[in-house]
């Protein structure tokens, strides 16, 4: 089963009320910590109607930012919209290995550290303009440009021969890109690790309509019309109208490379998580990702079925250990959280097993590594992680020389000065506030004073703006992210990775990542050991504390047919149909 690479996770699921819709129980995922079992697909044996418009609830606590371009967006809501009208270059299988199921054919030449990308002839963008290999080359010159305003530039792009000189303004060309003809590109890389074979593991999947950006300077692209108001793609649907932050209307793309989709269109509307369950129960939408903390209220719904898959994602508590300047992490050893004793103690102070069970009904469970369990070959299951042990937390602090000298219940820093850690956490859902309060109370019980930044939870977009800007008010932060189709951690924790939000960099980390990215990584035993060594080091240093792995829980109305969320499954949207005019 195949899937075309995108940077976001599709949301969908459905409940069953009638005998013609039967759950497929052949592909369940089961949490090791609970008896929760969710299916990834179901069969709808009703006859499909002609066309119809699918109603998609984009569950979000905030308006979507409206950065509708894969080179620039950085929020999941925008990414969820993009997947309807745009796609990545290549497909991948159930193991996230690149295959030929996507738009482009990828040929690997490991010995010469080269990849050849071939796109089909006669294809068009949704505005009717021809799609050529220049549209594959174009993103390299945008993301690598010195004036690029996004967050995609990192080790993966810098691995292209000549990219660093281009990025630093020393060259106007990227020497490692060879345009063979209108439909073929050959790319030469500095290094060719095993990750190159994985979706998201080193070969850019971006393809962008060069013609719509003609005349727009790279520094101005982020706020340009093709990004904000009139995006052009080559996916199954075409954007026809946008209500900023609230809704997007799409119609079938007549030029889609797989053929015109069976649906006439899609209506996307932002729905708050607090009302998302009621909206689905009322039959107002066809597909929605529902909050795990409300699982008990919808698990037995009759007009939709709940589906789920273990996501390549996790929640975390991050520690701000420096800043990001000139495309490089700059550590700051003077901050309180630079002492790993503080970080380790804070990890032992919280009961993530109880959080997963009580707050999320077993749909989330304690994380023990920044590599997710889906990557069975590289997940280090020998790491115990940080179980709940507040007495051990207190001992770690005492052994490191911390004490409560003034008797106020909180320890002082190494200079004997009182301190308060600013905690950034996002608003949204029923559990956000009580969960943040639980963390602060747990840390207070071991003597660490933690308070919410500005005394309140932060709005989604404001949160990430502050994290990316290294707001000095923030010393710790609670977030979540997806690891993509490749377990290689370089894009999240490399010295030059803009996504390295903790701003963590050490020589040992550089060395361990270098092993993961080396040519030797094609030896499976070497690669597994390299991953195990890095995970062990990471969890000891703990620049970021993985807290919970999670199910992606989605709901699909009973009138939807042909929807499947199993990893590696092709969910092309063009083949999804409806069995009635309106949702049940």
C-alpha cells in the first residue's frame, strides 16, 4: 500500500451505524500500555453518488496562519490545507521507503552519491501551465537563498553539492544540480547516508510553480499572493476561495496527474476542539481529527467511526539552552536549565504514565526516546526513560549542590540566587490548563519554581513565533512535533537545524549525528548501533524531554467511502467518494 509524500498527516475516521458499513479489523494498532484498539480503515458498501462536496473540519484552537506553500508553512493547520491542493514529488511504502508510487521516479546511484529525478511528460499545474523539471529545481534556489524567510533550510539542503556556497552568497549557481532535460534532474550530494532512501530523509520532495513567482524577490515570497491568497498546486483539488484564517473552498483539479477526482470539491472550515465532537455528532462535517482527551464522549458514536494510527509524533517539554543565529545554534551555558541535573530532575518529577491514562484515556503513553516506536529497526527499546520518581528527582538536585537556603520551598541557583523558570504552553482543548498546572505543581514539589509566561497559556501561532524567536521570557516549553518518514534526528537536533528549538549543540552530538549520516550507515548493524548510541546520549543529556507518544485519532462520517489512514496507504483524495448528499 502506497502513499505520496506530504509533510502533514491526513485526518479521517468514521463510526458505524448501519450494517453496510463494516469496520476492517485486520489492521489494528494497540497501545502497549492500554487495551485501546483502533482500526485504520473501514469498508463502506453503500453505492457512491456522483460528485458531491466533502466537508472537512480543520480542528484548531486558532485561525490558520494562511501560509499555504510547502516551502514556507510551519504550522500543522496550514499543512493540512496544503495536502488537498499540492503534493510531494515521490511516494513511499509502509516502511517509509521511497518507491515509484508517487509523481516522480527516483533512481539512486549510491556509489556516485547521486539521485536522478524523472517526472512524467505532459503534466500541468492547476492553472493549466506546463509542469517541468524547472519547477523541481526552483525550490532549491528559494530555500537555499540567503534571503529565504522560511525554516526549511538545514543539513538536508546543505548536503547538495554547491548549496553551501550558494546559501552564503559565494555562487549564483548550485553546482550539484544538473538539468538533464525538461523532465529530468540529476542531483549530486556531499554525503549519501541510508536516510536518503527514506521519505523525508534527505531528498527534497518540493515542487513549486516557478512561473507564478516570476518577478517576486525571495525575501518577499513569504507574504506574496501565491503563498497567501492564490496558491497554485498540482494536487487533486484547486483552491477557489479563501476566508483568511477561517475557511478554504476547493474544486476538483481537471489537470490532476492521476485523473480528475471523483468529488466535485472540498469545503474546509476551522472548528475549535471544544466543539469538534458535537459538530461531528450533529453530522455537520465528514472528517475531523478529534481530541484524545474527549475520547470517552465519542468512542461509541453512531454516525461516524473512530479510526487511529500510532503517529510519528510525540509531545515534549523543551529546555531553552541557547539561541539560533546565522543558521547555527549558539549555546548559552549561563542559563539555569543548562545544568542537566535540573532537566533530569524535572523529568523524574512528572508522571507521564498517569497523564496518558487519565487525561487521554490511554490514547497517549509515556515516551522513552525521541525516535518513535513506528521505526522498529531504530527505536531503542532498552531505554527506560524517566519514570515517575520525585524522590530521585530531589536527590539529583541535592547531589548537584542545589538547596532551598531561604526556606521558601524553592531551590536557588548555583550562585545562591532565587530563580523562576518561564513556562510556555499552548491554549486549546479541555486539558491544556489543568495539564500545565499539573506540571508546575509537580516541579514545585521538588523545589523548582515554574510559572506560565505572562501568567497564561499562549495562542498557537504566538507560541511558535516566540519559540522560533528564542523569546528570553521562555526557559521551558511544551510542544509537539512529527518526525516525518525518516527517523534521522539531524533535521530536529542538528547544530544547523532551525527546528532545533531547544538550541542544543555539543561536539558529542555532532559526532553521533555524523555517524548516522555517514556512508557507513548503509550497513544495517552500523546504522542501528549509531541510532542506539545517539538515543542513549540524548536521553542522558535531555535537551528536550519526550513526554507522550500518541494515536492520531480521526473520525469519518458514514457517508465517506474509500478513506484509509494506514501508514503507507495511498490516500489520494481523488478516489474518495460520498454515498449521500449530506453527512449522516
